[in-house]
């Protein structure tokens, strides 16, 4: 099966990639990007995101935790950040949109003892920008994202 990419002129071009979920399509975000992994993600308009299909916060938490556990198990030995970030379970977490943010921030708080940049790709994709651009360390970036989360009411 193939995914479709939206070209700058509005036409669709078929690419030989595996679909991530029905709610997400890849869109080329950087003109002339040096690698195919530098892709942006956009939510399809008019379709409910995956989390909206579940009723209540507990079901959303269960969905997130299941996807997180699958992703961590299947990528634990991978040294490639782009491979981990394009894994189907991670992309499905991104597809949850803002509903996933409280759980991602919960994971960041847990990671303070052993800081890891593993959630930054998802945060940038969901929020639409990097809230930790001025950080110099992973710990600084976690602190900046968590401060933003508090300001925006996610934590």
C-alpha cells in the first residue's frame, strides 16, 4: 500500500511507504530536504482523530499506554531516531493529537532522572513548533516543554 504526498502545486504523488493510520498522511514540509525522513505531518481535515473515537480519559490513557509500550518494545534496540520516530505506534500517538499531550508530559516528568529526547519529535508534530529551541541540553529541553505544558494547562 502507498501513501500520498501533497506537492506544492496541490497535486498528489504516490510514494511507496506503508500507511501509518487512516488519520495521518505525510506531507513534505521542507523543500529540497536532504533526506526522506525530514517530513512534516498533518492531520487530515474532517476526520476525527483516533483518541476522539474513545470515550473518556481512561480509554485515551489505555490507548496511549498500549501504543507507547509497543513502540518502546519494538524500537528498544534501534539507534536510529528517525526509525523510532516513524514507527507506526509512535505515529499513531502523534495521530492522537492534543489528547496525547498530558500523557507525553507525564512521560517527560518520569524521564527527568534519565533524560531522553524521544518525545520531542511527537511534541513538535502535535504542537506545530518547538517550545525548547533555546535549550542547550536534553534536560533543559524537558524543563522548557514542561513549563510550556503548565502554562497551557496540560500538566
